[in-house]
């Protein structure tokens, strides 16, 4: 195995991801950031210089466990101090497992500002993944707003709330005033324009004005099998992807092999990644659309399109049939049947047969002093000024709220109705978990503030993978435990809860550090939708000083060195 070195500078750049010029966060002048490609067992060494003018930055390596390097997880206020303008921080960590991953900003809403890129890990030399293909393509999906993230953040923390882009379903009080996002494939999309309806040739409105926003072309040969790596780092949108006339065989989810199954379209939520195999067995004289549409919210956005170009056809030859239609945005049964089909590939590691602890997390939308928030067991996460990893490791007093957050919610709570008392509290308290213990977490969805509204939330766990042991509708009950799938549950790092439903996960807390577990929808996390897990912090090795150079840990370092 090797060490792979990268030297990056994060800064605002001009770009036209959907043919409209804006500023966004690029890396070395590129958007999306450079793709990291490595082999399992390699060490990644990224020297990250912050060239933003007036704000800090961090980068999180989504899906990488950071075993033994919790300070490299790249979460502001949790694993490290944000890197100040003009300063450099070195991220050094091992990638242990082949798979499709990505990285992104994890400070404020910097991910939504465009700070992301792909991280692909191939099998180690001499190892093989259990499927074959002739070529591969990488598709990083995202959504892009014309409103700056500063405008978005101020709107989200205003009273009344000003929601970003897409209005929330039926929630008139929180209707957006802004245009919907553009869906992007590898950082490219077309705003307010459907290429299929307005062919590239002969339409001014939709002719990509720069190569920044020209549709992605997948150049294929007939009768071959291709691996499509698909990851979603959307700020908000849940997506559905399909290719005209072609079927897909799902083989990987979040860096884990799944029992292969064939579908016509896949759902993908923010924070997830998949690999699918596609065989180019259709009429080779035509090209085909690959289309990405929105799930779970009434789409105001036209789908993002890419072209599957059968060689030797010209890539600008328009497909003979229109782009595949995404299922109805609110056809949750379609989404559920896809999620329920994802199971571990035969021979994958099985979960422990019982858990040491169960934490039930009720997801609700609430109010604090009139401001709209998301809360977990009625606590909305407010991150502390001193990152937990340093303050816990050095046992600093009063660095964050003392006491454990609640492990459950009242039995009388009706998940089908808006909260009877929507007032919640804000806190920075953390769940401390016994090292190497097995934990079940039940994510319980509920009604949001408006009647008849319950949203999809993709939950992502840092530092671990978890087994998805069960899903259900309505309120989770004790009897469900006996029905958990302990035989072939899939291992993942992100899982969704469906409207009014629950999802059960199991993981082993074997990675000393402090880890975020949160909804991967950027505005939801910003509104408090997350919790903190800490385990075995006394076993954490030497934290680099640069990760501690803020808040109470900075004072501690200065006091130590005072002559
Ligand atoms: Cu990809 Cu904490 O997120
Ligand atoms: Cu959410």
C-alpha cells in the first residue's frame, strides 16, 4: 500500500454549473473538487490550505471510518477546530475498504456552497470485487441553489423561517421565495430547461453556454457491462436515477457489497452511494438518456440529464425516446420496496445477535422562541465552540452541556400528529457510549409542525458502519425486535427514515472518538437535526495541535506553554 499526497487550496471561484455564473467553493480552482482515487489499505495525505477570505473550513471524508484518526474526520466543532484563512491542516488517514465514497465541507452549510468531490477506493492489489465489468463511470449527484449559502443560513435562522428553494410539501407557512435548485451530475446541470424538450441544437434557452454546464456524456460500446458509481451529496433533494431502456443491477451500497438485484430505477438519498452494473444490450444505433429526478418533495425542477452515447454514434445525436420518467414524487411504496431489497451479499459479516443498549430517537420539527428547528427527543443540536474531541480527551470542564440527552420519548407521544407542545430546547450534550458495546438506534419519524407532513430524512453515522436491521411504518414497538433481520442486514453508513415510519440500526462502538450522527439534509442539520456519540475518548491518541487551536483547548495549550 501507498501514501497518496494531495495539496489542495479551498477558495471561492466563478463557475456556471447550470449555465448561470455564480461563485462557489472550489478546490484548486476546480468544481467539483478533484477526485481522489486510491486502493484499499492506502494512506491519504491531504494538505489543505484555506484560501477563503474570511471564514474557516474543514473537509469530511464521508464513509471513511477514520479508525485511530478521529481528528481527521473533518467536522467543525466535533473533531477539530475549523482551519482559519491562510492556514493549512493535514488530513492523514487510511482508506480500509474498496468502495464509492466522497468528501465534503462540514462547517456551516459549506457543502451546499459546492465544497465536495469523489473519493474512490479500488480493491487492494491481488484482491477482487465479486463482480465483473468492462469499464466504469463515476456520477456525483448534487443540487445547486442560486441563493448564496449565507442568504440560506440567515433565512433558516430567521423568524418566520425563510425556507430554501423547493417549498416544503403542504407547509404553506414555510413556502420558499426562491427558485428551486438545479440538479447536477458531476457538477453540471441546466437551469430552467429540459434538454429533452428543447433539444440542444436549435434552442437558445437550453444550449449550454459553457462547457461547465454541458451534459455529461457516457461513451459506451455495445454489449459491454459498465459499473456506474453513483453518490449523492445533495443539500436537500432525494433523487431517483434511471437510464432509458436499460436495467441496472445493484451491487454496492455505501462501500459494501449487496446481494445483486435488478431494477429499472434507483432511489438515492443525500449521503448514500451505490454501484450498479449496466449492460449495453439495446439498439446500438441510438443514444439513451440517463435522467435524475426528485423524490419526496413535489419537484419544481426539471430532471438532470446525461447522455449514454453508444459508439460510434455522435454524442450529440439525440436519443430516439424521451428521458425515463421518475416515479411519482410521493410514491413512497416504490421507494420502500427499493430500500427493502438492499441486503448484504452472502458471506458478509453478520451483526452481534443482541444489543447492549437501545437509543430511540424521535425526529420532530419544533420551535425555540418562535424559531423553527428540528429536534431529536425534543433536543435541537447546538454545536459548542470547543470541538468535543479535544474537550473530552483533555476533560475540560463546561466545554459543552453536561448530562446525557434523552434515550427515548414519552409513550403517550403521537407520531402521527404535529407536536402538541412544539417548544423544544437547544443543547450540546452528547451520548457517551461504552467502548466496544453494541448499540441499537431506532430512528422514529413523526409529523412535522404542519398537519399531514412527515418528511424523508437520510441519517448518516460518522466513524462506523451500521447494519440496517429493520424498517416499519408508524410507531416502533418492542415486539419488532423479534423481527429484526439479523441474518443478512446490509451494512451502511447512511439510511433513510420514511414519512411516519421508523428504521432500526445496530452498530458496534469500536472506534474511540467523537462522532456525529445526523440527518444529511444540509438545512436540517443546520436547524439542529443531529446527535453526538462519544466512545472510548480516553483511548484517543495524540491529537494534532492544529486541531485544538480554538476555544478552551487553545487556552489549555497556551497555559501549558506559559513560561
Ligand atoms: Cu456526509 Cu456528517 O456528513
Ligand atoms: Cu432531515
